[in-house]
């Protein structure tokens, strides 16, 4: 009977949320696509064939330049942040309707405590949200409530120590460029680009500083939200005097290994992680009394927890490095591949993870695959790892690829969808 027929494909499967740039004039970099009037679009992913069905678009004026999203670990709540060098960033908490795909405001936005907010991390307890602001490099901790709503701002840390920036928000180079002039200005100030917590205890936070070519290491106290500096690690090895520009980092699955993508040098640095050093830093914090005493103890115990062991390229050897900047880095759900996007070469680079190497987690190239669009700022796997969804920012498209989990090969499905200036893809199962 008709009542027993299977439900339409767009009624089940993961929801894909795509955020878009709405105002290019406010950005440090220079997108070349079309400014979006509607800043979020949601789709349903068909796991059988990799097709997307458009479900919803938010009203015009809903959000200004949302540029990074993070799903709550257990609630149908999506967090996003606004990117602007001229206006203080905001963090948004959005309710996601798992049936219709509609996104609505869960609570009023909260100040991000800085400009050009670009990365959000949720502590594993889901009680704290950490963020960084790219333009002025500040690091901020927000309270998360059990409902998923945003609470108080708990802490702001400024790596500049209050010093005035050399670059001006009103007049600056295009941060999409990678020539000598652009690189010199981008690296005249600190620029925090991400904040990532060590995955086991969550007490060590890492902040890639694109401007200073280092990874800043912090102790993170969940209760107070305070981050305390406890080390600085060079993000790679410079070549021909060019900058590195660390952008993101990610930890391997079940290996003491960390991968750092250097945006300006088109390289991935492979680092070993020392859990013993991390534990000694945490012990120093726990063994002291006041917050001031704890911070002094952490500084005294500070040692790097990461050690560089390998550097690999993300672009072909003869491709000019000044024509490319790296975008995202992530690990395939299987843990067997590290994938990086190239903006300029317009590709994703796939490296195989060698679990049995010495040290474990070293990489070898599996392939470089074009993304059928321009400037793949972001990409995301579905939970199964069989589908790769790519946001091609400057061609106003999202493209879907099949991922071979045995070989790491990426194959275009023929499915491309128009989305204005897409900058981030999140998938909610």
C-alpha cells in the first residue's frame, strides 16, 4: 500500500549545513565569488549516491559573515562565529531541526572578545567553548549551558600583551595572497588561527599562530576557563626564507601524533606528542594553590609537548608555492588518511597514515585531486567516510566526491551545487 512505501531520500540521512560570506569588505582576505544574501544553507545527504537535496536557507540578514561552525556533541545545536576585521566577532548558537533542516537562533549572540573570529572548539565536557580571533590574535573561553545556550565569557588572553598591531583593519594587504609583500605584512603581527585541545585529558591547548610561525602551547583549566602559556613550538622548517604560516592542527586517532598544516609553505608538519610532559604540566597546575601560583607553577614546568619528525608537501614539486595557500586539514574517519585542501592549486591532498612507522603516524602521499571548483576553503567527510563534500569558495559551488577508503583516491560524483561564497561545511548525522 501507499502508506507502507519507503520515505523519500531527503527525509533521512545526515544534514549538511553550509555557511557563506555575506560582506567581502569586512574580511582580511579577498573572496572572488558572489556575496551571499542568505548566510546558511542546509541540505540532506543521500548516503546511497552522494546527492544533496536543498532543505533550507536562513532569512536575509540572519548573520554577518559566519565563517566557522561547530556541532554540539549531543544536542541538535550548531555554533558559528562571525568574521570581520572592522566589527567585534560574535558567537551564534543555532537550533537545528533534524527533520526540516531549519536553523533558528537558540539564544542571543555573545561577544567573541576580538576581531575576525575564526575557530571554535568545544571541550569534551561540553561545558566550555574556546575560540580564537584571527585579526587581533586573542583567545577566549565561553561558558556553555546544559541546554546548549551560550553563557558568560570567562576569560580573554592576548598573546600581544596589549601591544598595538602594526597592520591596519582599514588598510591592509589581501590575506588571500602569498607573495613576498603579502607574506611580510601577514607575519608582522601575531594571528591566532585555531585552538585545539589535546584529546585525552583536554588540559593542553594548542594555538597555531600564522603570523609568528609557531604553535603556542597553553594549559587549559576547565573550571575557570583560564589559558596559561606554557611553551612555543616552531611549526615546521622554513625553506628559501619563506614563512610557514601554521593554520590548523589535528591529532591522529589512537596515535601519539599531531599534524600541522602550514598555510603559506604548503606543507604538513608531523609531530610526536609527549603525554608525559603534558601530565607534568597538569600536575604543576593541580599542585599549586591560588590561580596566580598555579600559573607560575605551569610556567616553571613548561616544556614542549610536540616534536617535529617529518615535513611533507601538499602540492606538486614544481607548482609555485606563492600561487597556493593551504586551507583545511583533517583526518579521515578511519584514521588512515590525512587530507589537506589547496587554495590556488584547487585540490585536496591525501596522505596515508602509517601506524607502524617509527615514530608512528608518519605520512606518504596517496594522491592530489582537483576539487572541480576554485579555492576549496573547507571540506568535510560524512560520518561513514565514503563521501567528501568540498566548499569551493570562489566558484560559488559545493561539490561531492567519493572517497576510496582502501586507496585514498578521490573521485568526482558529478554532483555540484550552487552556493554563494561557501566557506564551511558541517555534517550532522
